């Protein structure tokens, strides 16, 4: 059975992708950072005792700043596929830490590409490129749109994007860029706006928070459901030839609309709880992201099924449950890995 390496396995996407690959019979090797506390919460349910010779998930300490460990990993594991998801992935934080973001999010990808090239392992690689690279390019954005990055994060991702293309063309690597628009889930990091909102609504209901401070409410994003996007990553590496593709829903909504939907779900009037705080504004904002994902549909048959409204409700239900509160209505069912699964116990 195939073997894959996932960088960023402890992140939102890494955890869903690990689930998907294990379900497909892969052996999964994940790169994790050393920390003074455990931070493997998102993959805890997948843990297998490393003493078990049949264990199909193996974690390796390493860091995207350390090329020697990356090279060793390729010699040791000799993977068939690599999913490069590790990054300093927060756009606002990238303005505070521009050189760190360039190092990890930009150069990290190059260290990985070099490790593959030097080890001579004939594997395929997926690079987690981002719709942020479009910046303020006119919508809808597709594979032909101009890149106009507006943050250190976006510029670092764009560097990695071009290096992937260079290694594909120069060295014949099977290297793909998935240009993914925002995708969210109950496992989304707590400081990204969607999760910040759904957690706050639950905390307000539970009486633990009074106000939700936000930045720009007018920014618009193309928000999809993360488990559907990791399926797209896998499909990209199963093609006959490598290419770059856009993944998104083809719908855009403002942060304000997300707020209205989340508060509305539990019958709260958001205007009583939301306040604007300039500390969450960005020096340069990306005002409007809207995907044209028709090429991914044509080539891979990839099409997202979860709507904006469902996404808000899936996230709300999970955060209400985590706060010990009942969700309005029945438990929701949603599509993960192509199957119907309960997010909450029925
Ligand atoms: P995430 O939840 O922030 O996860 C990022 C992962 O990268 C974590 O596992 C993190 O490890 C790891 N990481 C950070 N710095 C590292 C370092 N120096 N060395 C090794 N690992 C490091 O991000 P995500 O939402 O799952 O996104 C996955 C990838 O897709 C990222 O590259 C992101 O930029 C890109 N992307 C995301 C979206 C989206 O909407 N989610 C859209 C387009 C592109 P720790 O757990 O130790 O922090
Ligand atoms: O949730 P966000 O922080 O995500 P952003 O900046 O769009 O980046 C995410 O998606 C990218 C794909 O397009 C990924 F590449 C990237 O790794 C990350 O996953 O912010 C979304 C919007 C922005 O316009 C921001 O200005 O929400 C606005 N916003 C308003 N108030 C806020 C807040 N964002 C955050 N994080 N916190 C706020 O209080």
C-alpha cells in the first residue's frame, strides 16, 4: 500500500487528510514540531502505538526550518506521495512576523523540494497554495488570474508556488499546486475569523463572554468545508500529469454575513454583541475572494457539497456541544470523505 508524508499533520487540513489517507489504506508519516506541551489534539483519535509493527501512522519530530531532518525523513520513509501543508498560515500574524513567515511558509517548501530532489525519491508532491495569492485581483479568480499578493503570507506562498512550478519544469518532479480558497470546520484554528465567531457565540450563550471584537466585517471570502478540500488534494496526486488547480465553492460571503448567520442560528441579535477593534485590521486587506473552480470539476470531478449555511451550522453545533450546550434542532449530517457521517451523535 502507498506511503505518504504529511507536513502540518497537526493542523486542520493535516488531520482530515490523515484520516482520509488511512481510510484508503495508506501508511501515513507526519512531521510534527517539538513543543513543551502536547499539541496533537486534532490527530489524537488516529494515534497508534509505535511499538505495534502494524501501526500505519508514524510521527516524526522535525521543523520546516531544518533541511537536514527533512532530507533524512525522505531517505528513511521513501514516500510515494508528499502533502506539504505545514506553514505559518495566519495572514494577520504574517504582518507581525514577515521574515519568519517567509522562512517557514516560503523557504520551507523549497527545503522540502530540495530534500526530494537530493534523496532521489520519485515521489509526488502537493503544495498547499492559497487564494490569498490573488490579493486584490478581480473576481472570480481562476488558474489564469493574475497574482497580486497583499501580505507577507501571500508573498511567501507565491514564492513557494513558483518554486513548485520550477521543480516540475526543471527537474521533472510530479509537483502540483492546489490553490485553495478558505475552508473551515470545527477543527479550524481558533483565531481564524469563522471559528472565532462560532466559539464566541457559544461562549456568549454559555455566559462566559460578553463581546466579540472583530476587524473588517466587509471582507468577502469563498468559504468551504475542509474535509471536502482534502479529498481534492488527494485527487490532484492521482492524476496522470501534474498541474495547478483552483478549489473553492464559487460563492462569496462577507464576514458580516457569517456573523449574522451564526448569531441568527441561536436567535441572538448580533448587533448587541459585536464590536469593531482596529487591532484586527490588516495594513493591506484582501477585499474579495471568489473562486471559479470549474477546472477542478472538469479534470477531477471535484465539486463541494456543503453550502455556506450548512458550514456555519456544522461549526456552530460543534462549538455549542464543546461548550456543553444543546444545539438547536436535530444533530446534523454532513458529507465527509464521500460518505455520510454524524458530526454529532444522533
Ligand atoms: P493550520 O491549521 O494553521 O496548520 C498548519 C500546520 O503547519 C500545523 O500542523 C503546524 O504545526 C504546522 N507548522 C507551522 N509551522 C511549522 C514549522 N516551522 N515546521 C513544521 N510544521 C509547522 O493550517 P490549515 O488551515 O490546516 O492549512 C493547511 C495548509 O494549507 C497551510 O499551508 C495553509 O497556509 C494552507 N491553506 C489553508 C487554507 C484554509 O483555508 N485552511 C486555504 C489555502 C491554503 P503546529 O500544530 O505545531 O502549529
Ligand atoms: O479567517 P481569516 O484570518 O482568514 P484569511 O486571512 O482569509 O486566511 C485564511 O484563508 C487563506 C485562503 O484564502 C489561507 F491561505 C490562510 O492560511 C488562512 O487559512 O480572515 C478572513 C477575513 C479577513 O478579511 C479578515 O480581515 O476575516 C477578516 N476578519 C475580520 N475580523 C478577521 C477578523 N480575521 C481574523 N482572523 N480575526 C478577526 O477578528
